């Protein structure tokens, strides 16, 4: 395992299993279904405490909420880092293209700028 930027691991155009999973999880967590599941989990937490159930039940519900939180943190951070990398590469391509335009010397920056369009979908 290396400590590379998540977007740099798939430079050959392929995403790893974790990147694909993180993207799916990011899409799922943005859905109304996930919001409903979270509301049910919070309602279960409140119900367990209100009902005065034993500490075992409180631990189960609390641990479940903690596990969901940690998983979300890892997956959403991965998705955020890939999007951040795509934005930076786009900004670099725009800056290079503007510089070439200003200097009246067309070059490969135009190709990199065209390649940068839609990059966040590929990373």
C-alpha cells in the first residue's frame, strides 16, 4: 500500500476497487434512501435510550452509528481528494492554454485543456 493521492493511483484510466466503491458509496450517501436510513438509526438510538433497554442494546446502536460514521469519512474523503485533483488539473490546463493564447503560440496546452473536460468523471 502506498500513500499516493487517490487520483494518481489510476493514471492508466482504471479505478481501483476502493475508488469504485467510494464513488458508489458517495452516490448512495447523497440519496434520500440513505438519509432515511440515518433517520431510522437515530430513531433507534433515541428509542433504545427512551425505553431504558440494557447497556448491550445501547452499545449495539452506538457502535453501529460509529461504524457508519467512520466508513463514510473514509469513502467521502477519497471522493473529495479525487475531485480536488481533477479541479487542480483543470485549472493548470486553463492557465497553460491562456498563457499560450496570450503568447500567440498554440501548443499542446489546448489538447490538455480538451482532455481536462470531464476529468472528474474519469478519476
